[in-house]
């Protein structure tokens, strides 16, 4: 029995999903402002503290390819609820962790819960919204992604100053319970399809990701040399690259059902949008940590004061979100994405030049406001470009791939910013010097050049987005958008 859009209540279903989606993305960046407090509270060094974020992002990214398929197989509602339960329980584990090692372990479980949840949100949008309304829905999804990643440090600063770093995790508990209840009530059960699971693909992608991230993040710690016995930093990085190559070859020749259907990438816009969102994931993850360390250690701002530097970004991005969603639905999202990536690159290079011990604080707000404006022009247009032509039968796989590439960018960014900060601190002679020194500030400013450079890759990808009407790979594979709303 088919149901109409009003019966399925598409918008309430989407709103209930984005509550959880907002929460898991906030946790991608909320730790950045709490890093000094965590280091002090758990007696950890900066490398261990950065693993609090990297472990979450790594555990988040690796399973995304298969969790999208799990949603197709068992239903996105069921998998989303399971992931939300895991995420909420592991948030409590994070708050009660008494050592940095236990906190990192709990963050791994948080990442696994997030990986179960994220692909289901995009999959549900693709399946319950008709094409003529999907732009507004994807605009909401994209704007939530942008606002969450920017709002994370602000919320973190307030909680660290008022209640302690543990509360950046405890705050998830009531939100998780409310989100679970709403999703259970409002998200419909959709039809499922049978899928086999590519276990070899999972192993190759997971091992490749771990080797690459560990090698990048720990490179400076081991002076880019030996780690233990014959294992060196560079051997890990090379091994990761080889495993990823093997993964792609296996996906090409897997005669059953590959983890990544490579035919997805025959769609020019899907391929380019994945490149663009990977660059954005890298950029938004890496930009906040050098800024927060500069604000707290060089300018002696409290966590809340430091986090409030990001307020212009979150306010501008949130205010523009409804308009961007409607605008990209009516026109070509390419031009909005070009504007967004250009503005983001300009703002980051501008901000990097301002990180000195004497720069007026108000002056920092100008490039940060530009980042908020640019962010609003990226998330929704790129998301819509990626999913516009996906058939419902490939919604889970496409959503899994898209979210994976975003998280791969974030994971590599987390590892990369750790390496570049350590390298620039050493190059500027800031190791062992007072944190308020000009050398420390210079190292943080130079570190921001990394995300500023990487975001240009997103700009290049956006320049080659095809017009929507020129890009109908899936026009012959259309399934009914609305599925049964029966709950089970």
C-alpha cells in the first residue's frame, strides 16, 4: 500500500532525525575547546588529547560504507534508533572516564553509534521527499551539518566553564532520550532490500584508514622515523595507501555486491560533490583547534570567551540556512557552492594572518563571520548536488559513500592538524616556551594555512559541477519515492 506525503509526515520525520544528526556532529568539534581542560583534568599531553577527537572520527568514518547498506537491509528507522542508543550510552561512558585511555575508548563507541545514525538521515530524505521538495529538505540537512560543526565549540566553552569538561558529554543524555522518542514516533518504516555484505571490503578500508591516520598523527611524535622494530611512520602511511588501492580494485572486481557500487561515480556530480565535501570535512574539523589554543593559551581567554569567537559563524550560517535551501532548489547549486568555497579559503588565509599576541579581538570576528557566510553556501548545495539523481534503490549506498568521504576528510584533517601544529611549534622554536609567546601564536596561525589550502580543492571540484538537467544517470532507475508508513 502506497502512502501520500501528508500521511507519511515527511517534515516531522526529518526534524526528528536531525536532532540526533545535530548531536553527533556537535561531538565532532565540541572537544576542541575542551582540549586544555581535558589535558589538565586527565594529565594528558596534546597528542593523547587529540586522539579524543581522532578516535571518534575514525570510528565514525570506517563503518559508514556498511551502515548505509544496513539501513537498506533492515530499514533506516531501525538502524538509526540502534545507533542513537549506542551513542547516548557511550556519551555517559565518556563523562565518567577517569583516564585519557578510557575516554578515547568511550569515544570509539560514540563514533560507532554515529556511524549507524548518519547515513539513515540522507537515505530517508531521498526516499520520502519528491524531487521537487528535496532541495528544501537537503537544505535543512546541510544547514544542520554546518551549524552543528560551528556551534560545537561554543556549546563546549559554556559547559566547560560552568560545569566542567565532562558535561560536554553528559549533555547528550537528555537530547538522546528525546531524539529516540521522537524518531520512534515520527520516522516511518520504509521498504527494505536484501544486500550481501562485503566483509573483505570492510577489512581493507578499515585497515587502510587506521594505518594512514595513525601514521599522519603520530609522525611528528616519532620524528617521521621508526615506531617499533621494522615498523616506521612512512611504512604505515604507504601501507594505508596500498590497502586503499587494494580496496578499490576489489570493489571493481567483486562479482557479488561491492561495499561501494562504483557505478555511483559514473554520475559526474556525485563524484565531484564527494570530493568537495571531503575537503569541507577536512577544513571544518581542522580550523577550530589552532584557533581555540591560540585564544586560550596566547590571549588568555576562558573557554567560553574563546568559543564565543565562533558565534558569528554559527549565527550567520543558521540565519541563512532556510533561504539557501529554497534558493538552491530553484537554481543551479553550483554557483552557491563556488561562492562558499571561495569565501572559506579567503577567510582562513585572512584569519591565519591575524593570529598574533596583539591583534584586537574584534578584528578576528571579521574573517570568522565570513566563514559563517561561506559555510552556509557549501553544505546544502553540495549535498543536493550529490543526491539529486540517486535512485531510491541506491539511496543507502550513496548516502554511506557521501558521508564516508566527508568523515574521511575529517579524520585525515584531525591527524593532519596534529602533525602540522607540532611541526610549526618546533619550527618556530615554541616548544618549551611560554604559550603566550609570539612564536606560539605564529605556529597556530601557520597551522591554519593547512585547511585554507585544502578547501581550495573543494572550490576546484565545484567549478566543474554539471547543470542538474544535464546529469540524469539514474533517470531509468526511478522507484516510487513514498514508501509504506507502517511501523513495526
